[in-house]
C-alpha cells in the first residue's frame, strides 16, 4: 500500500505545481508600462513613414579656389600632354593573380589584392572557375583564362 501512495503523490505533484503556478500568475499584476522613448518608438506605424524622392542638386556659379594667372601658362608646350604621352592599351585594368587556394570545400584566388571565390565580381568581370594554376574570368568581351603569376 505504501508504494501505491508514493506513486500517486509523485504523479499528482506536477499537476498540483502547475495549478499553484496558474493561481499565483492570475493574482500578480503584469501590466508593463514602457518608458516615454519606448512608447514613442513603438507607436510608429508603416503609414507614418514618408519616403521623399531625392531631388538633384545643381550648383551654380562655382569658381576654382586656385587662381591661375594668364602669365603662368608661358613656357608650356602648345601640344596637349595626352597627345604626346602613350595611351593605355585598354580601359580594363590588368588582372594579376597572386595566389590560388583550393581545398575540399572552397576555391579562392587573390586577384589584384582582392580575395575572390567562384561567382564573385571584380569590377565588371565575374570569376567563373578557379583551377590550380589559372582562373576563368567573364567580361563583356567574353571569357578568358588568367594564369597564376610566377
């Protein structure tokens, strides 16, 4: 008989504890009153937010802060430097690979000092594939392979 009484007590104890907790919780006042700043922040609704379109700013009457006199141009050549100096071969910067790292989970290459993975963009070019000694790049001119620099 004694064992049956303990089983009944242990079985009923959790229910009794829950019942006591519910009675206590119903008697306690849990009204939360937020601080003034909290009430102000939480009272904002989506309808209160107004998005203003950006308007272009036009600067007028801008003058150079550096005053160059007309006499300062004496002794300068008549031809522009752009016509005398050699022009770059293309608008694209040269892509140089300094390191390629490949493990079981990830392939990475350092191109022009930037760490890139497959699918990343460098400027307007996209890294398509990274191999042990080379990287495939797609630009607007097409796909090309760049070899690892020695």
